[in-house]
C-alpha cells in the first residue's frame, strides 16, 4: 500500500475536488488523477465518482477514506515515536482553535514549544468552537482548543484555564448603572452562532430567565477583534472574554461589569491518539503554562 497515494486520496475527498489538492501538494491535476487511478487499481474498485461540480466517494471509497485516515494517523504517530526515542521531537501538529485561544493562549504555548523543540512545526486553523470540534471529529486536525465543554465518547478533553466574561462599553456610549440596563434595552454586539463566547452569554441569560431574543442586538460578528472595534466605535456594548482585553491598545474601551460565568478553555484530542508524542507534549505544555 502506497501511503503517498492514500494521502492524496484523503485530500481529494476532503476538498471534494482535484484543483485545490494539486496546488496544496505541489502536483499537477493529472498527477493527482494518476495517483487516484493507481490506488483504485490496487484496491480493485472505483473509489470516486466525478461530477461537473464536485467529487464524491463511492461506498468503497468511503470505507477506504475512513481506514486511510486511521492508517495515516498511525504512521504519523509511529514516526513521532521514533523521533522521541532519539530525544528529538519533530513533526507537525495541526491545531484548530476558537477565537480566544487562537489569539491569546495558543501563541504562548507555541512560542514555548518552539523554544524547546525547534523541529516541531504547527498548522493553525482558527474558527468558531463548533467548526473546530467538527474538524477534530473528522480527523482533519490533531487538537481542538475551544471555549466549550462537551461530552463525546470519541474525544478526550483537558481543562486548560478559566475565563471570565466582561461587559464592556466605550466612552461614546451612555454610562450604565447596572447590568440589567444592557440586558433590557441597550444595543449589544454579539458573537456568531457556534462561538464559545456566545454560548457563555446564552447560558448567563438562561440563568437570568432570558434569551438572546430579549436583547437589542445591534451587530453580530465572527471575531473578538471585530467586537472590540465595534464597541470602541460606539455601536453597542458587548460581553467579551477577559483574555481579549489584554494589551488591546484601545483607550476608548471601558470595562463596566464582570459577569458570573463558569466558562473555561479545553483542549480536545481523539481518545485513540492520546499517546501520540506530540499531542501529549503539547497538552503537558499547555497545562504547565496555564495552571488551573
């Protein structure tokens, strides 16, 4: 079995086509096609069905895709284990992170990891918590760093550090005497669906017998930076992570209230990959940098 062909096949399936794969892997489209054809000849069945708009797996292709993901992960783990025997960790970690971990926690961990293990490289994908966890379940990434606590038999989670929700405004907005004022009628900037911060706000509202429908939502955005910018511009108030207020360089922002919350940040990996040397190393580093 040619692992190079398996890797190409997995990429074609996940990108649902040949064009992006050829560019990312440094191959021509005909080169990608030849590798897929060679793999199909080796297994003796057609693996892909091509349409003008996309590429789809056959029943056999779906089976080969799932098994190929496992084989490639096991091969990667074997290579990493061999490197660790030389006391020289090397390889690439693919990490998905939601907005706050990606912008404020992950850089510290990666900097420390690179100082200790310069042969470890990182591929980072920033998105909302739900999308990052979906990528982990599909084995497109090795680790998911998110602001949500979930229950999933296939995934193992480590609590990394706590978060606090802060209500912020700007000098251009009217002062508030209580949290209830913003909960009732003041304009609010809210994060997008799937965001861990939004989930924490929804939980806070539910505990107060309210929902997002009770808020006057002025804008919905998909990043912490966009939230801060809109608040600074006077568009509305916002509930944000206290991590996002560190070194913001935004003198016009004002912290108004701290909001009761039990939110934390978690690092998830597949149960089957917990012994992978790089995953274990990264988890240990995160736990040491942010003691609970």
